C-alpha cells in the first residue's frame, strides 16, 4: 500500500516537475551563437562585473527581479571569455557553484528578457561528485528529488546532468519507479546513449554564467536563464537522507 501511494505521489510530482522546467527553461543543450553577443573589455576584477554581480545578488536574495537585472546578467554573459579566460578561472567558477541553492528567478526561452519569480520551492545541489535537484514545500520538507553524477566540461563551463536515483521525501525509490517515468526523467542515461538515438537528441545540461557566495546563474539549452539563491542549510539531509552524497 505504501509503495502504491509513493508511486502515485511520484507520478503527480513528475508532472509538476516537468511544468517547472517548462516555466523556467529547457535543459537540453543547444549551441549559442556567440557572434551575436556584444563584448566589452570587462574582467572579473572590473567595476562593471562587480556592479553586475551586486545587482544579481540583491535580486536573488530578495527573490525580486529589478528592472536592470537582465542587463546585469548580460554584462557578465557577453564577457565570459575575459571573465573566465583560462581553465583555472573556470575551475574557480565551479567551486563557487558548490552548495545548496533555491531557484528563485527564471526567464522563459531565449526570446524572453524578463525574469519572473518561480512559484514553488525548487532546489539544486552541486558538490564534487553529484548534481541533484527537486521540489518541495520548503528546504526542510522535500517531496521529489533527483540525484546523479555530473560531468563538467570545464572548457565551455558546461555541466551535463545524469540522473541515477529518484527520491520521494528523502527515500530512494529508484528500484520501484515505473519504466515510463524513469524514461521520462532519463534515468540511468548517459551522454553516449543520446548519441545512439535518432535525431538531434542531446543530454540535459547547464552552462554556468556566474556564481558568488549569494547567487548562481546558469543557462539552459533553449537560451533561458535561471538564478538561484544560496540556502543557509545543506539540502542533502532533507533530500537524500540515505545517500552517501
């Protein structure tokens, strides 16, 4: 009986979870036309970078988009080649991205230039091995979460997402997940599996734009941009209580 109820909950929240990413942005990797991006002479030590990051931090902390938020993100985005000029600077970006995050603001696809509040509690977690994300009522009560080893392509600041386990209320239910749900979440799938499929299917991925002690900014494949704010608590005990991550 408990297993049936868990599967019913999983099915319901799978729908909510997919709606969240339709609301925010697709995570399917798509090339960005960098030639169309105007670049300034801005580095990570420039006043322009610091001002832009400050604008992002204020917005993420308050979960309220300012009128100049999109422009602030673009200042960093169009200057990533100079802000992160080498492998070392990109590795530092990864390290700043480690932690537990709450998704607070997102645009739609690449056509949209306005950030909107994310209406539910959605989190992301990144550590040295795994990437996890999910939804819940708050950071203490997680309803549905996914977890799997990430693949960092440092050269292009991209993180490929793999899903190995599914949790409900921090309980690992991977072994009892129906196949159609597992397939929908790309369970146990790897980048090589996408290459074997017909068409132009690509693994889900994020391209990281910026990270600070307060905020994380990344783009999905459709061009949509999301902003997370750092959580004070480690989300892993609430989301993955029986995981070694």
